[in-house]
């Protein structure tokens, strides 16, 4: 039943031109991934960006590496975003995302939200983030990044990420004394810089 549903979504995506647009974006090294959203479901953001479904990494494309879990959550009352649907799915307890790109400079934009309300307090959702081997978030507390507001979406942007080897790596690390499930993300954008 799941495979039939995925096939139906892929047919719908093809009919709407999403697969062609996705191929064009990937060819220029531009990605927008709705983390945790599998099954071939695409999402068009209010500003027009096409977000792709999540997937395991495939050479020449994008995806997560290693262990991975996903969940769907309520976004009722979510603030700080025009696109609450991006925060309805979450990838968590994973270690890495990879994106095939041409050598050059990129902006990485992460969409993050503490997903589990009973854990919505300081010192619970703490993680490290390395992009291309450089630590950009060290012992970052997602709850504090959201101003201690469980209903607030957070967008973190990192411009000027240099890629020389053709693959942009995002490594999400667990912090000692904290759960590995704190490694979470709702969406990732990779934007080529001119």
C-alpha cells in the first residue's frame, strides 16, 4: 500500500512539473529538502521554492546518510514562518546530509524547531553542526535559539560555504550528556552563490 501511494505521488509530481524542476535545481546545485517528508511528496513554499521529499543519499543527488528517523507533528499555532507545513515533518536521530554540488560557494539555510513539547526546555535539544568540516553550531540549544518558545520556528543561515570536492556535507553531532535524538532538522536549503 505504501509503494502504491508513493507511486501515485510521483505521478502527481511528474504531472505538475515538479520532477523536471527538481532535476533543473539539482543540475545547478540548488536544493530544498523537506526533512522527514518521504513518499515522493513535494511542497511548494509561499515564496515559490520547491521543497523535495527526503531520501537516503544517492551519488549525484542528495540525502541523509546512516541511521535516520522521522516523525510528523502538529504545527497548530506555529509562529516565525510563512510555511508551517515545512515544520510538520522532522528528521531526527541522524548524523549527516550530503548534497552533490559543483565546486563553489553556497548558502546553507536550516529550518529548525523543537518538536517534542514535553522536552521543550533548556538543555534538552542540544546539538553540534559542522558544515564542510567547520563547526558552525557548537552545543547549540534549539529551545534557546527559539527564544524559549516551543511554538517558534527557527531559520539559521550560513553564507559563504566553500565546496571544493563536489559534495557539501552537513554533519549533525550529538553532544555528550544529551540525547542523540536532539539531532533534528525540518528542512534544508542549499543555495548557490554567484
